[in-house]
């Protein structure tokens, strides 16, 4: 599956329940023990507005 972001829609608003569901599915279906971190659309929009990297110079050393 690799490291990265996965996007999906759900009606649930309980991120802790969604994280537990994803973690359990990864373990049961793919035998992967991992931590899932779920952000809501509002969380992501807020992060973009705040622009936490606006004062960070873009250099090869700080890229993933």
C-alpha cells in the first residue's frame, strides 16, 4: 500500500472510530500493523488556510 494519503467518503463523523476500522481492516485483510490518522475535510481546509510552511525555504534537505 505504501506510505501516503488515501481519500474516501463516509457519513461517520467519529474519526477515532474510522481510524480503528481502517487499522483493523489493514491487519485482517493485509496483515499490516499500522496507525491510521483520519482528518476531516474541515481539518484539511483549516491546515491549508494556516499554511504552516509559508516561512520555510524549499530545499532538497527538507523534502520527503
